[in-house]
C-alpha cells in the first residue's frame, strides 16, 4: 500500500509540528459547535465519583474494551461473511478520502483477509488498539499512561509530563509518539511520528506517515470512558474527521489480560523439545 | 520514499527462494536466524558496551530502607539490565553461542563469569538424559539449523520468556498499586500483587502467569502457565509447559542493584529443582545509552531535568530477528 497511489495528494503539512499547533487543533475541536455541544452534554452526564490519581487527575487504570463493531469497519456497513453489521463510528458516516486514496482503500478491502496487518499479528497501532475487540489495560502514573494491549506486544506510553514530540527529524513509529495534557477531566493526546504500516480497521481503511491523531479520553461514569479522536492526513484525507467510541471497564471477578502473541502460532509447534 | 527493513528482507528471501527452489517458510526462518546471529554474537564477546562482570555481590533478603511508593511498595522503578553477557550461552555466559569462533581466545573457565545455574554447584542444569540429548542436538545444529526447531525462538521475534528476558537487552520496571510491570525488549510481564488465583492451567503463555508479593527488599513471584517454548538462550536449555518457577528479586538498599534468584521445578524435564541467579544493575539519566543494556532517549521538554524515554519495541513487523525498533529517520 503506498504512496505511489497517493502521490497526487497535496503535500503533507510540515511533519514536525510545534505542540502549540496541536493545542490549537484541540482547541478548535472544543470550539466546533457539534463537538462542543456533545462535550458539554457528556460533562453534565457524568455520574458517580470517578477514580483519581493523588494529583487529582482522572485515573483511567483498568482493563477496557469496546462492544462496538468498529474494528470490522469504521464506516456503516451491512453484515458480510467476515463481519457483523455495524452503524460505524465516523462522524458523518464516511471517511473523506482523496480520490486516489479511495482507490487504495478499495484494493485494501478486496485483499483484507491476508493484507490486514492484524491478521499477521502485527501491532495494531493508534487508534485501532482502542476499539479492537480484545481488552487492553491502562496503567497510569502522574507522568505517563501506559497502554498494554492483550493482542500483540506493542506497549504504548502516553507522556503526560509536559514533554513534547521528539525534536529533529520525524520518526516512524508503529504506535506514533503520544504526548498528553489535561483539559479539565479530559486527557487530550497529540499523536504524531507514525509510519504508514498500520490499518485503522480490517476493512482496509488506512493512513500515510503524515497521519496525525488528536485523542480525547474522558469518563462518562466510573466504569465507562468516552473516547474521541480527530484523524488528519493530508496525503490521504481531504479534511480531518472524527470518530467516537465507548469503552467499558471489565469488572468480571479476577479478570486479567491473557497475552495474545498471535504471530508466534506459525512456529509454536516446534518448541519446546518433546520427549521421544 | 524509504525502503523499510521489512521490505528489504522480504526481497532478499524471495531471491533466495527463487534461486534455490527451497520451501519459503523454512528458508525465511533460516535466513532470519543467520541475519540475527551477527549482531548478538559480536556484542557480548566484544566487551566494551556489554557489561561482563566476572563476579557479583550477593544481596541478602531483609529490610527495605530505600524509597517507597504511596502504596508501600519499594520503589524500584526505572531502567535495569543484566551485567554479564547476554543470552548467547546460559551456563558459560562469556563463552558465546555454539560455534562462536572466538571461543579459543578466551581465558580458562575459572576466569570467566560463573554459570547462571547457581545450584547445583557444578553449574549445570540437572536434565534428565533425554532432555540433555535434546540440548546437545540443538547446540550441534544451532549454526546450521536444518530443522525449524533448531532456530532460537527469539531470532523469530518470539517473546524472551522466563528467564531469558532478564539477560537479553535492558528493560524497564514500572510499578502501580497492585502491579509490577516489566517492559522487556521482546515481551511484557504483568506481575499481579493482588493475590488473585493463577489462570486455569491449560492456558500456556510465553511470559507465563505471575503472582507476586513483597517481603521487605524482595519481590517474590510465583510463575506458572509457562508454555516452555522460549528456551533459555542460544545454547538451547529448556523447560516444559509443566515448569513451576519461584522468583526472588532481591533489591539492594542502594537501589542500584538487584539479584534475580529463581528456582525451577519440572519433574518432566529435570532430575531435581535448580536455581538460576542473574545479577542486575540500574541505569540512570547520567549513563550514556549503549545500544544494548541501556537503550533510551532523553525527553524533549523545556525543563533542565534529564527525563528518560523508551522507544516502542517492534520486531516481527520488520521481519528481522531480535527486538528491532521500527524507528527510522525520514529523509
């Protein structure tokens, strides 16, 4: 998948954004009438006492999972052999692809059974880890939020210590580089420095290395997180677009992550040596 | 556009497959193993960047007088590593992997670092005869893996498992109420401190299932549900999925060192339980990253404090052996 197909897209925004620019984008989100209304409504809807760290910030520690069918397809879709139906989680229903990128998406969809990086057990990346249908665990300290997905081994750190994206040339991470800050009780995370290898779902929705995500994590009640994200990529999309999903806390007795290194199944059988 | 490591390797394998008409999966595995062999073989014997202590201090279990977290746990968070070589050789760490050509240049055994097997006294794993034969066979074919089972699983990006993760690259310890989390170069362990029961025993995992508690300066961890697949190193020692490990992480009150002391029990593979001891040291922002035991970056921020950060660890995605990170500078 790649940039030969999307080379007609306008040049990417400068990859090395100042944090300030990101904050502006985040601020813009709040100012938008639609989202602004939702944020307010959700804030008034918070019920119960949410967990907090010693410094008073919301504590998202716990094991979380969505019940949505988002990972099958972010866009609205009927049932098909490899997916249940779903209403989609994209605001406005459809992803605003540039024409060449839309063609690439269609190819990805046609080849999804083998081309989906998750089918190979690869790192899900951001934001897919959040709505993939397996649990992930959040561990939180004052200075960072650690996200450990059950599927795969790709541990993500969201830095909440006031640090900025790495200086110098942009990096190409599978998970991107995540810098968070608090706006009231909402954790706002700016994610840059992506590679172009991950997909957004198993329907072949994708991004380039110019991908930029701004996430907003907030409690609706002590066992429910509202997760919103704005996804931007001038090489692939004609404008930024938004997704929204609800995450539920696993409260089953003794529930825990069970590591899922799917990619080892191909050679699992060869170890350990067996008694003749 | 850059060519990623993954694409390069795929291409090389494809050419070989075409030329030799070999079965792709096995060849790809062999290819990976060979590629992976180079950097690791050079690293430990070269000294310099890899710590090569010939001996290390014993640390007694006892009171913890160092810093504590709000929940009462000793605060041992930060970056740590083994101090003696790596996973190339389990019982003779300085000797290098089977077939390593530099073996002849080394001092005699008594002047090299001790075996990681601290009990029994001969430093050998007390294998049952059939298991000893399997280890010998693995070593014989290590440099020429004519079957998939002769490839050290870490070379295929499998998690390092127990205990290998502790003498592979450096790692980070993070602590939370109820948990100690170990972020290794290949794999992650979540040690549960809340006393919940182990997983059902038919669930077997590369990094096993860990239940821990603190006794003064010592983190005691009960480890079950191990799939036995990770092997102990490039010398091929192993356990089965029946292995039961009791780990003791004994921290020095200086908070600069700890010793990992673990007892392995597996009546299906060994003739008796044995003990593994691995010394570890802390790395701080005052140390220079060295590409093996200490691999961190400094955070970009406005303050003066040096804050350590750790890149994501990616491996299988790159089709390259060992814990490569995916990070490449853009052109």
